[in-house]
C-alpha cells in the first residue's frame, strides 16, 4: 500500500496525531494507576503527591477528550464506511465515554453516589488498558495485511473491492482512468497497443 493510498491517509493516523494520542493516553493511564495504587492499595501516602496526580489526571483526561474528538471526522468515519475494526473501535469509544461520564459524576454526584462512581471509573479505566492496545494492534495488523495484498496487484488492475471507497477528504481518489486517447482522437483501453486511426 503506497504512502498516499486513501485508506492509509484516513484510517491510519498521521504520525504527529498518533504521537499526541499515545502521549495523552499514557499520561491519563499512568496518573490514574499511580493515584489508585497510592490511594487505595497503599493508603497513607503524601497528600501533596496524591493531589498532584489527581490534577495531572484531570488535565490529561480533558486533553484526551479533545484527541478523541479529533478522531471522529476522518478516522472513525472512514473506518466505519470500510467496516474496519468496528467492534474494537466502538468498544474503546464506549469505554472512554464511560470514563468521561463517571469522571464527571465524581465531581458533581452527591456523597452517597460517589463511591459507586469512583469504582465504576476504576473498572472502566482498567478495561481501557486492554481495549485501546487491542484496537491499535488490530488496526496495524489490518494495514499490514492489506499492504501485502496491494503489492501483489498487477499494474493497471482495479483495487480490491474493500478498498474502492471514496476518501472523504480526497475526491476521486479511487477513480483511475480506464482509457487513453491515442493518435487521431481514437480511444483505447489501458494495457492495449496503440490504435492509429485511418487517414
């Protein structure tokens, strides 16, 4: 699969966006796990450290929601149209949505419901540790398999049926010319010899 292939441009994240997404989710994960360990598994830690972890987790979570929003217009839209990794993608998106909802409940829920919201948030956080890496791994495996199939195509052949999808940002990305004009204005299919018109 070439670097400018429409599916590669849309479904596979650009390098800069991918690095920002990985760094953001790593910050959310590490700060959340560290807070859980120090607060619940080994209580009695310094309050200043717990407060710093909580602030870091909240800021990183806000940035993570922006990152998720940036994936919706192209990445999610094109992956849905091409039926690629729908289950893992929707699963990851659902868990992230649950994390956002339970995170809000931790701030605005009454004291009676805070414990339920907190443990729901922790369970969802542990679940996303599996869901997101699985989604990334499945996506890379799909790209590699399609790339191998693309290399085997003969020059001039039509792309596989699953790849023949218009890219939302690149109109006519898959429309290849099937004919060429030769001497005298005659039209010949690609791959045939030159047809010269009669004088």
